[in-house]
């Protein structure tokens, strides 16, 4: 393929020093993701939201439980229209809630809780789901059938009812909320990982590795897990918003986070109750929630397109 | 001469991709006349398929065609869909490569055929049905009336392609465009389909465009040939001219690269070392009565029933050091299963595999893994057989790292670079990934990975089947050269009898998991005894128009029967068959008709 | 087909039993009981009440008694709504919930398929981006946001179009009057419309690129035949597989919608029952929902096999 001789030897020594860097699938995926404007904007926005939610409360002049009796349910000072009963001054840019607390700092606290529930419960589901799915898929046969039958049964359970019962029964234990939501979400993760493992297991490069003497565990570690990673990453970014939704849903029903702590779901529920007199109490948390969920979904879609370069 | 049916002038096809514009067909001009067959030959990426998709307005949304395509003086390009539909499907019809995906899965054969007829000719239902049945008879479809009510997935590949042809001819077209119509089919089925197309041309006087990568198929069918490369026609002329006195270098190279079943030794190509020069008489591998059965679920009310699928059903052979055994047979004959069972990549059901005097049946886990030092495998799909997330260097090094953990990183790197160079890859590519390479280059990676530990036996499972002809011949040369250098034995599995003739000392013909004939390569190709072997060899097209036309077309009457039917194995020994699909049947014995030439029992023709 | 259906129904019995057992024990293991709130009951009366409802027996025995009654189709009395049995409550609530849910799912299927197909046929054009943008909004904004916001806009502010005021009731059922149905059904259907249209768009784009659609076009068939006869049926398969989860999603949604709009369906019974420890009512609602999900999943699977002849009932 190449001409022999002196030049060859020279190029070879140079190459040995430089070793032309190849483009891995991840590098390619990153390039495609950065090209996707919606996904990139979402990543930036979400980072800002997360940073603000974590750090802003430290420097904000109001605490999440500070009550200002003079300014109960007052509109932010820039609120348009003449129907607002009163206007809050100072830095109350989102207005006040029905107890005279600063809505902005409460929204930030709510976002903080919602995000952490989202991340932690997703990690729980990730851990259970990946292990379960990878084992079922790789071992296959009887065990796989049994494990998946179990998942099927759990799937047909109306899980949201159990979570509700659980929350009622154990008095809205915060830790339990993570477990309950994680316990629901791992089912889909297990199915995805198993499906991927099965399809990768049939690929010729797995057989090639076996022919090369690679043992089963090394095979899982070296070939299967790296190749399953793509879909898992995509699914994780799509699970976080689902979990945030579930938590808010429970909180909305009054079964999740309890006062004076708050979450976006609680804030939306309170906003709903006062929407006739203080619509900002509904609009700001709802918009914040929608924005966060938008970002996650766009990132998920972007990642999927980037990792699966089928021209869509 | 009268006006041509189709006149193509300054024709271009362009595709917009993310990075740039791809010019798939460049400035083409040619005519197609009444009832002539034009062969269009080229390798992948030559634009031969896009040419006619573009002419008929079937490009994907990012493609466009420019220039002029006139059907009997009527411009087709940039016509409205409705106007185009008056010609498309009625006067000019198409047959595609893959008949399974090209037929609508949720519609019956009858419905799909009749809708074409009723759209274009507005005939009443009963009349349409009658015409469809006639045309199905014409393409020699058995039980045509029942077939009309069946779905595509219920038919075999050959039957489906007959349906495609019937569907394309039912409206009485002037021009039939066949895009690789036989590429997805087995060689005996290919012969049947080509025979049908030949008859159609003769009886209906339809002009045919035959698009193919296979010079052999073109040689037997075409009156005129156009050779395409990278979107351009590099040579065109009568079939005789192009085949016997090619002018363009590319045509010459293509013809030279074609493996020929009638010429095992070709000038300018690597040659198989005769066994006598290797001088090795040591038997490395003995396989005795090997069986591999798979349980297949066949339904049942509450508990599902299973039936064994006899993928490999009692195969015995031996292999000497440095020898190459070719295994040929059509899809589903068990050739890949056989090789994998020998390598202990899948579990055998029964029988024995003895490697260098040691029975492998009792080996487990780590012992099997140690065995990998002795045999390796090269797979069919070069891209699928490489881990997409590993650099090619890591992939090549994998057997070495696994089986020789004592080697240092630098030693492994040196070995990998040396082997890359040996198989014709730049050592500087060591950190690149498979998706950056072509199929041929990836197959070199696959070969390097198999060779890196210098195994005693290499299994090539359709190792060159997915490659273009010119690449194919380079890879075959590489394999032969590696064998003369390292002296390993080989099991070379292929459905392509021409290639096997070039690379194998002995050839085994498999039919539904059993050997029907086993002999050295000259005996099997020059003196085939079993009717199946004869049909197989006769079905292989030769890139020589005169020879192809002179050939009497011996074809098998039917497609491969279902391997679940126990009667199937007695297709050639009907006198001993018990007519019950579940009964235990007589097993044809292998008879040694000459020294080393074994033939399965069969009814006299 | 019938053996398959029978096998599936038989297979559902253990699932249903697991659901019953899980719900039952979770409810009973929990601290507190249905009569905790009524502190004023003297001990002996409370004892009698508990005995009347078998609450003094071991949990195992209670479970057995419950199963026995269930086998006779008796869901028991409601602990909180003293004058009604659970069966009576469900008989009142179920038609309301079913009407709401079915209207929503039909709306979602019709609109979702239409929008998805339109988007796919205009792939990467303004229409496509518009539909997909709307679908993204539908997926991201949760029911408990859309419900109050829509109620705020249509029920409280009202919309002023061409000199007309559009007011819709922001709550209440009014025995299923159309005006009262519009908001809850819309809220319930929105996310499903979004998901279904995305599904249809995706599979339609793929099918339109398939070889058999190319064959159909090469046969010179008019566009509408290619789309409706050849492409759409295959493109609908993912929607059919999604129907099972969709129904589950509707159930969750209906809990919210019934609570927010004050609709007397069984979703609201469930939430109230769970909070009030009304064991039998919660059990009844859960069994009812589970049976629904199982039957509808079976119907979806059968529909799938009817649409795709390659699938056999196995």
C-alpha cells in the first residue's frame, strides 16, 4: 500500500512520535452535540439554573422562611395592571406568597430540591437498572426470562398508586420519596439495558473477542458496557425530568415535600389556590419548572441524535 | 433505427449532505432501444443505482437530478408526480435488490400486484386477478392462486423476487429496470431468476436495464454494457467488445479481479501452494459425526412445543497442517454453524472434535480460552466484527494482550505495528477507529487480529463476501500470501464457488447440515457427481459472454426446503423418503467414488 | 387468536393477585387506621366498630376474608362513606372517569396521528418544526401546570375573540356537559397528543424512507395511496405498542385532573381514600384500574398483531 524505502522509514519515525489521533465515536458525538443549537442552549441555560439554584440563596437578602407580614401576597413591583392589591418593594422580583415570603428565593429552593430529587432518584434507578439489565441480557436463557417476567409483573402494577399509598403510610418521608421514585424508574432502565446488551451480544465483535480468548467478565467490561453507555446516557437525561415531574406531582397532591421546605410542585399547588388573586404565584414556578424540563428534554434529544448518527 | 425508448442526456445526480454536495452521477448520456438489454456494471459508490432512481424521481429528499431524460420523446425530469405516475410503474418499471424489504409487509401478494394493474389500466377486479395469475405462471410461481393470498414474509427469497418481477411486468412495460435483482439470493436461485428474466425478454420483447456488480451476471444477459466508476461511465460498448477487448484500465482491472470458477490459477494473483510442496501430512483436526441442533419453538396451546433444527447433522472431516478446506453451500446449510462448533464458539449437540490428538469435548472455561492461541476466525462483516469504541490498534492487540499477558506494552505495540504493515495497513493508523476506514481496510484489521498470535488454524467465515470485487481479490491475495508465509491451515467458508476454487485444496459441499460431496478441488469442479453439486457449479455465472450463452441452464426445480422438515434432507434420494414431515428418515451415506472423493447417496438422474 | 387471549387473561390473574396483596398489606401495615380521626369514640364502641369491620383480627385473616368476598364480587363497605358500599361508589365514579379518559385517548390518537403524519410529510420544513415544537411543549409542561393555567385563562379571565367572550367552567362536572368536559379532556389529552405525534412522526419518517415505499412509488401509485395504504399502517405500529403505557399515563393524569376540576370520578376517590385510610375504597379503585390496564393492554397487543401479519400470537 505504501512505497518502501527511506521515505517510508522517515515517515514512520515521525508517525511514531505523533501517532495520528483517531476520532472516537464520543469525539464525533460531542462535535454533533455542539452543533445542535437547541441542545447547546439548553446545556448553558440548565447550568445557569443549577448554579443560581445552588448559590443564589446564600447571597439573597431574604430567607425561604422569612415572613414579611406587611407584604402578604403582594405583586412584584414591575407587575402590570391595576388589579394587584399591593406591590412589594425591595428585591422581591417574583413578588410574595400568601404567607408574605419572598417568592424568588422559594422558587430557587424549590428548584434545588426538585433537581436533587431528580438526580438522586435517577442515580438510584441507574444503579439498579444497569446491573439488573446487564446481568439478564448477558446471562440470557432461563435467568433472563425469569428476571424479565418479574419486571413485566412490576410494570403492570399501577405504581403511582403504590407511591401514593407509600407516601401516605409513611408520612412523607423525604428519603422514601427517592426510593419510591427510583424504584419505579429502574424498570425502564433495566429493559433498555437488557435490550441493548442482547443486541450487542449478538454483534460479531463480541464473538471476535470470545475467539480471542476474552473471558465473560472481561467481555462485559471491555466491550458491552462501553457500547451500552450511549443509550444509557440518553435515557438518564430523559429520566431526570420524569423524576422531577413525579416528585412535583406528589408534592402537588400534598404528598411530597413538606412546609416550610418547598419544591416546584408545592409552589405550583399553592399558586393554583391563589391564581385568581395572585397569578404570579402560579406563573413563576410553573415557568421555572417548564424551562428546566425543556432543557433536559432538548439535551436528551440532542444526545440521542448525536450518539445515533442516523440522518434524521 | 427507430426512436429509442429512453434517451438520457447530460444527466447528473447530486446529494446535499451535511458537509458538502456529493456528485453521485456525472454528465451521463446514453440511449436504450426497443427490446435490448443494457448491462450497467460498477462497484459500490459508482452511482449505478442512483442513476435510475434519479431518472424516475425516486431519489431521497436530499437528492436532485438535472439534465434530460426522455421517454419516447417525453421529458420525465421535473414532471409533476401525477404526470410522472402515468409512465412510472406502467411503461417503465423497476425491480429492487432486496425483495423482502421491497414488498409491503402488511399487504398480500395479490393486493400488491393488482393495485399496480388497476391504477394504470382501470381493469375490473376479476380481469385483474386473471392477468396476475397469468403473469405469476409466467414467472413460474408454483400454486399461484394460493400465493395471491399470502404475505411476503411467508415466501422464500426466490419466490419474493418472482413476485417483484411479476409485479413489474404485469402492466406490460416497455422498459424494465432491474437493480441488482439477484444479489441477495443464493446462486441456484439466482440462476432461476436470470432464466425467468431471459424468457421475459424473449417473449414480451421488453427492454431491460440490468444493474449489477457481477460481471458474470451481466455477461449472460446484456447486449450492451456500460461500466461505471465514481459516477462516470468509463467504458461502453457491445458486451463482446467490453469483455473481450476492454479499453479502459478500470474495466481491465475489474475483469481481472473477478474470480473465475473455470480458471483456478490466474496470472498476476497469489496462488495456493499445492499440498505436496508444503509436505505436511500431519493431521491437525479430526471432526467426527458432529451435530449441532437448535430447539425451535413451534407454538402449542398453553405450553410451547419445540422441534430440533438440525443446523449441522452428522458431519465428519479432517484437516491437515497447511491445508485449506473450502466449505460451500447456500444460506441455511449450516456452514457457519459447523465452523463455530469446531472452534467451540457454540456448543455442539453430539460428535467429537479432535485437535492435534486431543478431544476438545471435555475442555471448559480457561482451557478453551487457552485454545484460542491455536485457532482464530475472520468474520464476514468487517465493520460489525470490530468494536466501534476501540481503536484498530486495540482491536488487533486484543488476542495478544489476552493470551500473552506477559508481554510489555511496547512489545505489544511493536507486534501490532509489524502485523499492520504485513497486512497492508499504515502503522501510523494505530490510533484510528473502524468507522474511519473502508470495508477492505477494516477487513485487513480483522485479518491482522486473527494473525497476530500466529494461529495454526484460521476460519474465514465469508471473509470476502461483503467486499467489492476489486477489494475482494486483494484480500484473497493477502490471505493466500499469509498462508504461504505462516503455513497455517484454513477453513474457508463461502457461498461463492469461484473464490473457493481459487483458495481451497479440498472442497466440502453442504446441503441442510449434511455433506453431499467432499473431494479435492479439481475433482469437485471438473467431475462433480452429486446432482446438487452439479446444479451449484452450473449456476455460477462466468464473466465470459460466449461461455455464458453456450451454457445449458441446469437449474434446480425448487427453492431450498425448510430445514425443520425431516424430509428435506432426502430431496435427492426420494426413493427412500417417508412422506411425513416429523418421521425419522433414512440418512444418505457418503460413498467414496474415487480416492478421497466422497459423494452422498442419491437417486440416479 | 382466542387461545392467545385466554392464555393472557389467565396469566393476568397472578398479576392481579400480587397487586391486591401489595396494596392490602401496605395499607394495613401502616400506622393509623380509618377511625383514628374520630377520637371521640368511647373505647368499647370503637372496639365494636373495629370488630364489625374485622379490623381486630390478624392481618392475614383479614386478607383472606377480603379475598373470599372479592371472589363473590363484593368489594366491601366504604369505611368513610358510611352509607355506601365500595361497589356503589365505583359504579357512580367509573362512568365519569371512563368518559373522561376515553374522550381524551380518542382525541389524543386522532390528533396525534394527524399531526405526526403531517410533520413527517413535511420533514425539516416549517410545518414539521412547528408541530414538533408544540409537541415538545406538550411533553414538558405537566398536567398540574396546564390544568390551573388553562382554568385561569378560560375560566377566570375568559378569552375575547371577535367581540365574543369565551368562558368555560373552570370546574365541576355538571353530569358531563360538553362545556364542562372541554378543559379536563384537553388537559388530559395534551401530553398524549404530544407523545403520539412524536412517535408517529419518527416512525413515518423511517417508513417513508423504506424500500417498500420506494417500490410503491416506483409502481406509479398516487401519493395518497402510497401514504395511506403502504406507509401509515406500518407507521402506526409504535403507536399501538405505546397504547398500554398511554393508558397508564392517563390514569395518573386523571388523578390530577379530577382533583383540580372537582370531577366526581374514581381518581378523586383514590386520593381521598388513601389520605383517609379508607382501605376498602382504595383497594376497590386499584383493582378496578389494574383490571382496566390489563384488558386494554391485551386489546393493544391483539390490535398490533392484526396490523402486522408477521406477528403471530405466541
